[in-house]
């Protein structure tokens, strides 16, 4: 839910927080359940296939897989979202590239990292690195044997220096 899609300034978690305040928990849950159900459907996969596409990059927000306020618990609900997209694409002969679009604390300073600040705290905080790494590895393991998933998980927009630091934290 990036701001160029919604037309509203801010990071996804800030927009979600504002909507929760306005809608209340029940309507908020209903809205986002429907939003995520309709964001990408089998019809979308059919349309992409009709254009001749054979590969789609699927951006993933870490918050679908791990709650920032809980200890290292991977949420199955995040996998259900990705499973649905991967399966819809596979039926149409489309490969998917899973893109870890956000990491806890932000892997870069951009708004698309959904960190809420103009600083990449992921690289400065071991807890954030451990959370991000656990999420990344969990997703990679889940889709490791799936022939329709290429490059099980990539990291979106990082610097060369940051990439090497990530590799050091995952050994």
C-alpha cells in the first residue's frame, strides 16, 4: 500500500494506523481482508498472461509475516497471501520473484521501506537484523521447492555495503 498507489503521503504502517483510528478494529479488519483479497486475483494473473508476461515480482511487507511487537513469531497469514498469488500465477504459467520490499527498521531510507523515518535502522540494530533474517529465511524455506518461484526471496533496494553486512549477519 505505497503512497503512489493510494495518493496519500506517508508509510504503509502510518496509513494503516490512521485507518484503524477512523474505522475501529472490526471495520479495519474487514477493509484490509477485502483489500488484500482483491489486490491481486486470478483474473489479474490471467490478464498478465494475456499480455505475454511469464514472470512477476511480488513485493512483500515484513509486517505480513512478523508483528513488530511480538517475539520472532512468523505469522501463517502472510504465507496465505503469498501462496494465493504464487498459485494464481502458476496456473497461468507465470513465475514469481518474491521481493522482501520491507525489513524491520527499514533497509534503506526510502518511503517504500515502510520504516516511518528517513533512516535505515535495520543495519544498526541486531534485533531488527535477526527479525528480518528470520522472516527472510522462513519465506525462502517455504518456497524453496516451488518450481514457480524464482529467486525465492530478494532484497529490495540496498547499497553494496548494506548487502555485505546482511550476508555477514546470516551466516
